[in-house]
C-alpha cells in the first residue's frame, strides 16, 4: 500500500501540524481511496493563525506598503498562479473528483482576479466633502477591515477562494482561510505560491479541519472582523448567527435552485446545450446549477427528447481524462444525499425519463457516481423542485406563457442565478428584470468573470464577489474632520 502524502497547515509563513497532532484522510472520489492526511486543526490553531494575521496587519512590511505596491504583489501572485495552474488543477481533481478539463481551466482563469484587483488596489479613493460647517475641512478614507476569515467549499476550492482573497488583499486586509475538510490540498499548495509572490509572513494563513471545530473557532474569534463563507444554506445560516454575536461583517454565497427558462422561440439546439451545461457540467455540483428546467408547453416534448438524446452521449469515468464529461460525486454524504432525492422524486410522483440510480458502469470503477437524471411531470411544489440537490438531477417543469414562467421561476426561497433562452429581444430584456436572481444569463449559462459582480437574492446569500462593487465589502469608511477655525466654539453644544 502506497504511503499517504502528509499535508501541513500554513501559519505565519511556516508549515505546521495541528496542535493536537491529529489528522484525517483525504479521499480520491474516483477510487474511494485515501491519498493524503490533513491536519485536524482546532481552536488553538485558529488562535495562532489569527495572531499571525493580526501581527502582519499592524506591524512589518504589509501595513507600510502603498496601495500601488500591494497591487504589484497581487499581479505577481497572478503570474505565479498561472505558472502553477496545471499542478493545482490536478490536486483539485484528486481531492474533489471534478473534471481536469474544468479544474485546469478554473485554476488558470483564477489568475485574472489577481490581475484585476491588483489594478484596482490603488484606485480606491476617498472624497473631500462639501461640509456645511464653516472653517472645517472634511474628507473620507477607505481602510481595511482588519483580519478576515474565509471558509471555502469543496466544489471549486481555488476559484472560490480567489473571488474572496484577491479583493481582500487589494483592500489591505490579512487573511485566515479554512478550506473544506474534503478538499484542503489545493489551498495548502496555494500557500506556497503566496510565499513565492513575496507576501509578508502572516498576511495569508491556512488552517484545516472540520467546520464544528476549526470553522466554528474562526467564526467566533474576537479578533476576526469579517467572515466570508461559501457553502450550503444551513451551514451559512449558522455562520451568520454565530458571527452576528460578535457584530462581524459577513458575506455569504449560499445555495440555489436556479430556473433555466426555455421559451418556444429559442434556438432549440443551443438551448439544449445550455440545459445540459446548467445541470450535468460539474456533475451538478455547483450552486448555480440550472436544476429547474422551465420549458414552454408548445416545445416541451420535442425539447425533452432532444435533451435526453444529447445527455445519453455524456462520457462518464476517470476525471483525470480529458475525454470524461461527467465525473464522480465529491463526497460520500453528498452521494447518499443525491440518491435520497431520487427516492423523494419517485415518492412525489415525478416521472424519471433518464437515470434515477447510482452508476454501475465499468468505467466508473469504485467511485461515487450517479447517473445523469431527468425528471418530467414535475410541478414546482415538489421537494425535487424546491430543495437543492447539488447533483446531476434535473426537474423539467412546463409553463404556458411569460407570466407563468416568471411566477414559477420566483416561487422558491433561493435567488442565485437564472437562464433565459429566447430569440425575442423584448423578452431578453424584460424577463431578466422580473426574475429574482443575482445573475441572469440570456442565451448562455455558467459564465463568470472577474469584472461581473456575483451573489444572491433571498436565501442565496449576502454581498457580492467580483467586479468593482466587491471592494466595498472589504473596507470601512472613516470620516476625518479638520478645523481651521482660530477659535473653539461653545464646548457644551453639538457643533
């Protein structure tokens, strides 16, 4: 039996084990076998990491840097990341089982966030206020929040860390990250790149462990000014409640049950590809999955036939192969959850026209695979339409007209993303206005950019990541008043 790789945390510029000495194993979803051990960090490790970040925030090179110097360093980090993207992508596949075709592109593309926010670092400006008080000069400053904590998910570790980290560093904060216990390897490896780019010790720290231990300690730590969390809605609600007790700032990117709306006037072939992309890409393990496919009645049957025919051609198997299109589910609990929802769909009366079971194909080996699944006869009140499955499970819901499509689209507690497929320019403009979602794609799906803000409506989260607006969530505003008066007015009266 091959010896397992031993991973270590990164605190204050040093590699270290957990204070307890305890570890847990990381499993490769394609084989179900362990390949590495990860430190099981706890409150003592969080204390050390936060102390290192606090020291870096208040002394040494980091607070002395100009915004321009921070920007140069961020752009260098982008260069180092681009150079190491292939290696990081392979690490992510080994941890989460997603396709190398996607993870390699994600890690490569992540560099763009460091270039973008590196350029933005010295464009953050205060303002001189036209104050209504005589003999007074008043201006504002934008300053970093301080030590910030980040808790990242298992589906796209480096990309979703980057969405937080690039902007947080551009604003001048120092950082403690806790990646998912299922996918810690790539974030730990990324720490070497931060060091190579020249960031001072303590600016970036990585602790590993379970949410109830390391995550809880980070969220409740008195010296952490903000928590940024990406993950499930239940966990996100808990994070929000615990952070509120310390009056911390919070940003949350949570679940979704995104409507992918197909109108009768669409380009049928493109819409079928968009529906496939929305649910079967990434094995459906994405918060923006178009898991509710709303199809206009006049094309419903034809569209479903074409969709199923196309989906049946998807190649399952080894996620390290560039030919594979559907990989394994990342974790055993998620695998069991998806299979459980297949039982729920059956009980609710949905008709399974494709899949509906675990995958026993030879090419799937011993991995945690489920068959790409399509349900028809779904109404929007069914659990399969209301609850996030986070897997390759599609619910097809028919609608009559624009009004009914919008009503169904909005009749869910989430509001992260949506898709609209139409050839009508009026509809392409008007429907996105009325759909309650933070991102609406028209005639495309699953497109993201460092330029475009991303975040949710309703229970899909708080705050925005990416784009210029994101910087505001990582800074605080200070008003500075300077009196030029030769005399001090009545001290007993509010001036």
